[in-house]
C-alpha cells in the first residue's frame, strides 16, 4: 500500500463508508475522494472526516486516485464502468455477483481491463447507510477476489494488500464458482426470507405474526430488512445460478411436504437429522478455529 | 401458587429443567418430582438440585403432585396422557401444537379434562438438554394458553399464576388460532431452514458453503440445529395448517422466481420493498415497547 496515497470510493454507503473509515484509522496520511449520487451521503462523509473530498463526477476520481473501489449495487457498477475507461490505477469493486461485471467489460471493451480485480467482501449489516460506517467492519471477514487470467498479478497483489490493511482475509476463486457459492449461502436464503415476510405480512394479522416471532421468523425477518435495491440487483444479475438452485430447493421442499403429508416419520426424521448433523459438523469446525 | 407445594415435571430437558430451576429460584419451599425416560437427565437434575425426586413412573407424579407440567415433544405428550387419567391436580403442557392434545383427550376420554390447560411457552434455544436449564428462560417471554370452554376457570387461574411466577407473560387464545399463528411464525421457517441446510449439505462442498455463510445462511443453519425429534413431531402433528401455508408460500416463491426470470424489475423491487416495509413496521413497534 506504500504506492497508494489517494483512494477513490464510488458509493458512500455502509461498505464505502467503512472502507474510508477503516483506511483513515490505519493509514494517517491517506487521502480519500468519494463520489455518490446522493449529495447528502457525501456531506456526512465530509462532516465526519471519513473523506477528504466530495467529487462532482467520476472524472475527479480517475484523474486523482491511485486505487478506486466501486461500492454500489451490481447494476450501478455496470452503469459507471464507461466512466472508468482509461483509468491507469488499480480498480476493484464489492459487487455481490461477479459475472455481470466481467460481461459488461467484455461488451464495452472486449475484455476486463488487467488493472480491475473483481472483489466481494463477505460482510455487511442490515444498516446500509454511511451513518453505520465502521472502521472494523471487515476485520476477520473474508473477501473473495475473482481475478481472470488476463488480470495483472500486481493488480491482485495491490488489491490484496488493500483488504489486508483493513484486516480482512483474502481468498481467490473463479467468477462462476463465486456466483454459485454465494447463490447457496446468501442469495437463496435472502429470497426465502423476503418471500416469507411478504407472504405472512399479506395475511393481515401482521402484528400478531411478529408478536409470536420467537426464533424462526425473527431471524428471517431480520434478513428481509436488507436494502431492496441491492437485493433486486443480486437476484436479477445472478438469476442463472439462483433459479437453478431454487428449483432444486423447491423440489426438496415438496419431497419433505410429501413425507409430512404421508406421515412417513422414519424418512422425515432421517432428513431432519441429516440437516442437524451438517450443522453440528459446521459448529465443530468453527469451534476449532 | 400458595396451594401448590409439589410440582411434577414430565420430561427433564431444556424446558422442564428450566421450569424446575426457575421454581426453585423463586419458591424456596417448593418440591419438584421429575420423570424422564432418560435416567441420565434425572441424575443431572438430582445432582444439580433442580429436582428433589426422580420418579420411576408417572404414577409417582399423579400420586404426589399438586400440578403436573408435561414438557416432552407433542407425540410423547399424547403417549403419556393415559397415565395421567384420573389425576386430580392441575395439568398443563408445553407442546408446540395444541390440537393433537385436545384430539387425543377426546379419543381417550370424550373430552379434555377440565383440570388440563394446554399451554405453549414461546421460548427455547438450540440447546435442548437439561444441562442448558436456565432459571430465567421464560422471563419476559410469552406463554400462550389455549383453554377450552370446558376448562375450569380455576385451572386457568392456577396455570397462569404458575407462569407468572416464572415471570412470563401469559396470553390466551383458541387452539386452532394458536396452531395457525405458530405454523406461520415458527413451523414454516424451521421447515425452510432444515430443507435448505439439507439441500446445500448434499452438494458436497459443504465446508465451503459454511465458510462463506455470512448473514443469510448462518441464521438458517442456526435454526436447523434444533432437536430433530421435536420438529418431526411438530411438522407431523400440525401438518394441516403447515402444508396449507407451505402451498401458499411455494406459490409466492414461484411468482418471485418468474419475476426474476422475466427480469421484471419494477414488480420485483416492489415485492422486496413491501417485505422490508413490513419488517420496518415491526421494528418500530418493538422500539416503542
């Protein structure tokens, strides 16, 4: 990170704000320029000294930054890519789905530029504004980088150092594998949670449903408090992996429903025990860390 | 509770153990007799002074207790009901589904005895053994009682006092309404969580799925750590309400999948926003409490 003096942050929400705050807390001399459609977020960033400069356009960032981190939802990343054309520094992004970024680059420029390292920090919260910025949001959290063959090794090295500085653990994997694993661990659970809350709220006895929401529904409804625009983008841009997985899931759900309907206790119990064993195996792994 | 000197606990797990511990902490003179198929649980109860006596059969409880609380999974409640025939004290249970208990009573005796107040504390944890017994497990938690018309008002009064002593908030509603609301807030979410964990674990890259389980899946997998036998009983005994709800849910899930597949951004976003609004409305209610 010695060669990086000015970092550009596109989108000053929870992630962008936490990157800015985390860098400021760890690199006293760092200069941060942010761009955001919402002028109010930039004002908050300036007032709380998360950023040094509020840019009026992305040109200010491409002109003055050594590294740019794009921290907006996936479909907005695609929209701001043309403005980053020709930028000579390092670029990374935090999009929850990686294939669309590569595809957009191919459409725009034939291929992803060698200085762009697609990334995805596995961190977040229900809060999604700059007000919730947290200098330690990424500490001990995983950040997945999905460089292509064409990506410059020095770019990967630099972006890895960037995240290491924020005390995150960097992991490298392929674009398709990332999108598939995230569909499993994050996108499908969110789709289920949003749908459940919507269905139950639609029954009209909403207040009562929430009143008795011990365990179970409480966790689901917390998940459904996430930013709708971000999840819209994720569901749409990762629809290939997500819908395939959803069909598998709905098949399994119907099978379980059939076991319940038929009163097949043995098969039902063995399914529930299998799930519990998987979960227990995981808990054991965690306790060894 | 002045007239109650000896309480019988059937099933010394998390709930039974917590009731015993909670009573001991609040009523110094109380005597507690427990019965459990697992002798080991009773030994733990004796050694940690949660109970005064480990019974060899339910007869010991019906002979010597003023109030019996049945703290086993729903299908086991049904199995031990014959042994409680003729008991003259107060009876309550903690079954997660209420209709089967009423139905079993009708089959056995023509109707639920007037001294039996069906109940359900909305409390629990992933832990489900007596080792996790907590004297304050029910403090500020809701307990739903579902007395019938035939239930003696003095029985309701006594069971209400029993739970109030443990500092729970008692609510009264009908049997069918209870089973329907719980299908929504608890049974369906658990069914989804168990199925998701089972599907993902079945893909073979289990370790990796858990590795990246920030948000979303982590909450789901925690839910799936609950006791399989207990959830088997709940799913089977509440299948009417549960499967009806599941069909509605799967319909909504398919609709959302269609919106994603068609790329209908406007309709998808409005669905996600509707769910978030329901959740935000709930958070606001909670913050006012």
